[in-house]
């Protein structure tokens, strides 16, 4: 599925009309043929993003401070900074690009949630992948990495399942969240060494 989304992104850049058709057709496949029994789980998963993205760095900061563990406290700072930067960039892009939500442009898309911001990129997916990448960089163990990225992937899927985003929005959010987290951690490491 990631390869298909990457192809859509490349096509979107090279031939916007055809890419839009692929984007909406894939969304229709996901949204209109969705297993309705997953509606509640997708809403729940989508709703975990804000609390998780706040709780992870906050917990690390508090635990690090209370236990006088500088590494844990610094990890909390790195995570908070990464998430803040990724959400700021995502929000700026949303309003600069101003892509309408799919259910606005295509009335056949079944909207199971609501939002008032533009569609591209997916802020939920950006935040989820930034959080997952931050956790994976701080604690590079399979039992942290696998659940973190599984959750982030499910957030991305849930945004399409709920009719809130095109696949390209979700792919861009995943790339943005992952990329900003990687760059942020490298910059912070470089600054720490100075």
C-alpha cells in the first residue's frame, strides 16, 4: 500500500489530473467499500492522536524530572520539539495549499467525522508518524518500534476510512511527520555536541 501511495504522489506531481483520479478512486475503494464494523475503532484510533502526541513528551519530561534522569528529560524535550515543528509545518501547508476535504468535493464520500481545516496534508497522520518516529529514535527496540508504527499506520488508514483525507494527504502526512522527526533529532544531537 505504501508503494501505491508513493506512485500516487509521483503521479500527482507529474500529471495532476490523472493523479487526482487515482487519488479519489483509491479513497472511494477504501471509504465506500470499508468494513463498517471498523467505524468505531477507526474513530477511536483517530481520536487518540492528540492525547498521545501530548502525553508521550509530557510523560518523558515529568518522569525525567522526577527521577532526575537527564536522558529521559532530554528525550521529552526532543519529542515535544519534533511534534511542535511537524504540526506547525503541517498547519502552514494546510492553509497554503488549501485543498478541500474529499467529502466536500465528492459528495459520494461518506464522512464519519468532522474537521474544519483544509485537507492536505493530514495533520493526524503527521502527528502520529512524528510521535512514532520520535519514540523509535529514543528507544530503538522492536517492541517500541513495531507498535508505534502500527498505531501510526492505523491512524493514517482511519483518516481515509472516515472519509476525511485522500490517500495523498495521508502519504504526505506520514512523510512529513517522519522526516521532521528525523531532522529534528539530528539537529538537536548536533546542537548537543556543540
